[in-house]
RNA sequence: GGCCAGAACUCUGGAU
C-alpha cells in the first residue's frame, strides 16, 4: 500500500491527476494515507471539487485529511469556507493551525492572524516564522522582531524571513546586521540580502554580496541582473548574464 | 529512518 501511495503522489507532482485516479481505483486496498494523497494531489492541481468528493467519500478522516482540505479552500481564496472547516475539525495539530494562520495572513487579516496565533496550544518554529512573515509583509517590523527575538529556536528560514522583512521595508542596514550574525546561510538568505540592496538602490553593495556567494543560483543572478538594469548599468548586467550557467 | 498537510529569496506564467 505504501508503494502505491507514493506512486499516486508522484503522478500528482507531475500533473497527471487522471493517472493517479486510475491507479487509485485499481488499488487492492487503500488506507487513509491513500485517500489523503488523492486529496492533497487534487488540491495541488487546483481541483478542489475533486478533493472534496474524495474527502466526503473516504471511510475515515484523520487530521491530515482535514488540514489538506483547509489548505485547499485557502488556496482557492475561499477563506470563510476554510475557517468553517477548520472549526469543524475534530482535532487539530500545530500544522492545521499554521495552515489556517497562513490563510488569514494571505488575506491581510494580520490582526486576526495574531489572535489565532495567540490561541495556538503550541507554536513551533514554522508557526512563528509564518507570523513573522505576515508582520513583515505589512511593514510591521517591530512586532515581527519581537516575535523573532522571543523564539526559543530559530532556523535558517526564520532568519531569512526576518532579514528579508527588513530589506523589503528599506531597512537594509538592519538586515545586514542580522545577516552577518546569522549562524548559517543558504542560497535564499544570500539572495534575499542581495535583493535588499538592489531595492534600496545600493547596487555596489549588492554586487559585493553577489561576489561573495559560495555559489550563484539562478534566482541570485536574476536579482543581480535586474539590480544592475534598474540603475542603468547595462554592461555589468550583461556580464552577469553571460556568466550564468543556465539562462532563461 | 523514508515527499499524505504548514513558514523564507529573484523572475515568469496563470487566476482575480
């Protein structure tokens, strides 16, 4: 059963819902994970109505089934429906809460999001980072920073979120300070810092970051080229373009 | 110990 379930997920990842379905129909036995794979697969492929049918048909639902449906409605922008499902859930875990939190943030209902956040029975690093990200999107950096400082644990994503928040809100110097002290950086962190500089019109600094990057992913090259382009440095932009491995 | 659900960067496309 486990193998079949994996194949189903694989079909959906490759946008082949019909093949996933026919495999599902042929399976000699199914467990809750099989049904859940169908639901989340349909959600991924923007086929919420199919997901819902599966959800209604399945013999028993667990917290993953419910959470996938909440996520589906959020993705469709049907927030009140998502909230309704969320409140109907027989049990919720930290993931369910975080999905709902993300839905409110997506709707710019940041204060509602905060209330939900405060109501969470437990908050892990993902939930906290999501809330921080929401505040950053609204330019409410002080509140974001307070949550960040209070985190019991941070990972590279939490750090990058906070840095990016400062950078996007034109506080690139504060972003840089955090960037320098973060314990480990990945490609996204570097690119976020680079973008912060280009958006503040500090192309030299951006290029300095770019050069110091251990490797230069496509996203960083894109950001760098755009940064040069916006400040009229066409030659430099061209040079970066010519250096990149995969162009698109 | 294994991608059935959740958080971060650039661009593009789609939907509104």
